[in-house]
C-alpha cells in the first residue's frame, strides 16, 4: 500500500462521502459552469487538505465527524481550487497537474469568473449553515494568502529577501491554508480554543516544511514535473539561495544577483547558480530548517492519545518532508 493510501485508510468512508458532497456543492444552473467544474473535479490532486480536516476532527472526537466537518472540508477545497484557478491566470500557466489549466481551455476571463464563483460558493456554504466560526478561519487564510503573494512579488523585484521575510512569505502563501485545514477540522468538533490553536499551529508548521521541501526540488534532478532551476528562472528567492547569498563574499553576491536578474534564461548560468548554492551549503541549511519545523509539528501531537488518526497525521508529516514530488 502506498503512503497516501495508508494515510487515507482511517478516513476512507469520510473521503468518499466528502467527494459526493463536494461535487454537489459546486453545482449551478449554468451549463458552461457545470462543464468546467466537472472538468476540475475529475482532475483532482491528492486531496491533502480535506484529509487534514477529517484526520484532525476524528483524532479529537473519538473517531467521529460532524456534518460541519464535511462543510469545513468542502469550503477549504472550494477556496483552494479557486486560488489555483486564479494562480494559473496570474502565472499565465497552461498546465495544472499534467492537464490543461482552465485558462488554457476557456481563456482568462472565464477562468477568473470561475474562480470567483468557487470562492462565493465556499463563502455561502458557511453562511447558509451559520458556520461563522469556520468562515472566520477560512477568511483569514484567504487574506493571508493574498498578502503573501503580493509580498513575494514586491520583494522579488528587488531581490532583497531576508530569511525572516522568506518565512513570513511562505507562512502566508502556503502554510496558512494547511493551518486553516487543521483549525477547521478541530473547530468543527470542539469548542476548546486551546486545542483549535494547537492544531492550527501544527498545520502551519507542516506547511512551512512542505514549502521548504518544494524549494529543495528546484536544486535536484528528481522527476517531479517541475524542471530544475525554475525558481531561479522566475527570480524567486528560496531558502537555499537566501542562505548562500548571506554566506558569500560581496563579489560572489553581485555575480549571483546579476545572474538571477539578467541571465536567468541562460541555461549554463542557471546551472552555475545551482552549483554555487550547493557549494555554499544552501541545501544542507534548508534541509535542516525543514526538519526543525517537522519535529516541532510532531511534538504538538504528543499531547493527544494514541489513535489511527494521530498515526496518519504523523505519517502525513513524514510524507511531506520525504516525498519525491
């Protein structure tokens, strides 16, 4: 059994029912919209986010979930899907998970409107059932994701990202959504603010480790569907690069920044930058940081009694940091 199937095992029934509810939550009276949302649903990814929601809820609630848990999982997946559709427009990307993106098939205008539609569906799903506590969690996540993206764009222009700013960008851009999944799962079954906050923090730490792992892929030749050096070509400041720039001579720093700013399309130069980052121990440093976030996340779970759901969450943490793609 592969690791994702193993993680999913204790929530198999919930995930199947969730898929049906999620499909229903997207339906509309407009045939074009239904055609597009059908296309989206049939090309789903690993569905890690709903998995976090259900595993958290079952761990905290003696293996039981509530109707609210399903709504929480649907809301997070609707909002996540909306952001992906909008991201592809922003990045002018024609592919998503190996398939054509919505904007590639139906053009930007329709893609933006579909993203807006999914966003509003998510908000209404919470409002119609009075889940204002869940809505607050997801709304904070959406605000932070937007801020994180804009902060990254602002900093990328000047290439002056410090380690602290980098952590803030990935916390908002990536970690905040996983944090929201765990907080939603907890809030759907518990009124205990301390428990909800503990699980939110757990999700945030996993999100941080997840993003650093993604950054490391830029420097390896593993077949992950993302070409090596793509972050450098896009002038994205990632942790291995930030560390290398902070630990080199001013001459090396100017060469590196000049390479990223003015020669990022030159394959040979990009390869040299990758080698430079490796030589300066940028990868080793990023790996060490990733492991620190992972250990901190696992430590937060020690307070909860042993269960198959807790085991799956622990597996999930290991999967995030050991995955090959």
